[in-house]
């Protein structure tokens, strides 16, 4: 836990939140500034900053809870699907790992991703692939 983290404060119940899921390791609660109503944030109870920092022992449980939430926005809210995303550092408004589950339906006003798309120049995709494989 961090004394300066708003998500740790929610986990510790020092800051109120509308909690929708809780288990031993994770907490899911409604985003205070939702992209769509029903937008849920899933956080590990342990203070972890980014996905690469998440301990291996927590990975399966994190994804399992994300699946449960993605199912719940359809079953419980009547959404047609969901948008599931994690930001690591860039665009991460709180420095505590959090996964967004946003209910989606056709015509909901959201258009694809929120940034422009780019094309690879000839041979550039192979170079990016090689660099990523080397890092893995």
C-alpha cells in the first residue's frame, strides 16, 4: 500500500468507491469519470505501478477478474461488448496498475481507438518485429 495513492486509499476504504468486485487480491470499482456509465477499474490490492510490475502469482487472477467484469457489463448492463485496456506510464492517470472495462454498444458514440493509426513503410514492420523478438 502507498500512503499517497488514491487507489490504495480505495482498497483500504479510506476513500469511498462503488465497489462491484472484490476477492483476496483484486478490487473492481466504478470509475468516477467514466467513458461510459458502468466503466469499471480493476486494481490489484497490492500497490503495483504497471503491468510489467505485476507479480507472476497474480497474473492469472487479474485476467480472470477482467474476464468476469467483461462478461458482467454485457449480462448486467445490456452492453453488446466491452473495451478492455491498460495504460502503462503514458496516459496512466494514477500510478497504480488498473485495467479499464468499458461497456460498449454500437452507436454509443465512441469511435475505435482514441488515437490516429499509422502505416509501416516498406520493410519497417520486419524491423519492428525483429527488435521486439530480440527484446523478448
